């Protein structure tokens, strides 16, 4: 049995996304694959989100190129996770909690 390479996984994922082949360019598929880190479900999800995002912005051109895909991925992720704490906010809350626990022990 031979080892599976990243290119093999990418090809399998791109084949699973074949229904988007006329809408999304090969360059954009590479960015989608990079975002999904080889996970087919994530690749399909972000592909759909890119298309919906661009339709909402009325910016869907003939074929989604790599630069447009990268920009849309950033916009979608910002929108989906806008209510999540950033790492610095999370660290600040953790430090405040640690300080409170430390003060209670003293």
C-alpha cells in the first residue's frame, strides 16, 4: 500500500466539489483546500459560503478567482466568528479570573 500525498487528498476534494467547477476557478480551489486543511466537509461548506457571500454582495462574476476567494473566505470567517472573543480578550478574562482565584486562596 502506498502513502497518500497531500496532492491526492486535494484532488479528491476538488472532485467532490465538481458541481462548483464552472463557478470557482482552480486557483480558488487551492485556497479553499488550504482553508479546509484537507477536510471535505469544510471545503464544501466554505465553497457554499463564498458563493452566498458574493451573491449577497452582488459581486459574483463569471468565475471566482483566487484573490476573490481569499477575500471572501476572510469576510465569511469574520462574519461567522464576530461574536467570539479574540485571543487577547480571552487572555484578559483568564488573567482576571486567575487573579480572583489567587486572592481567594490567600
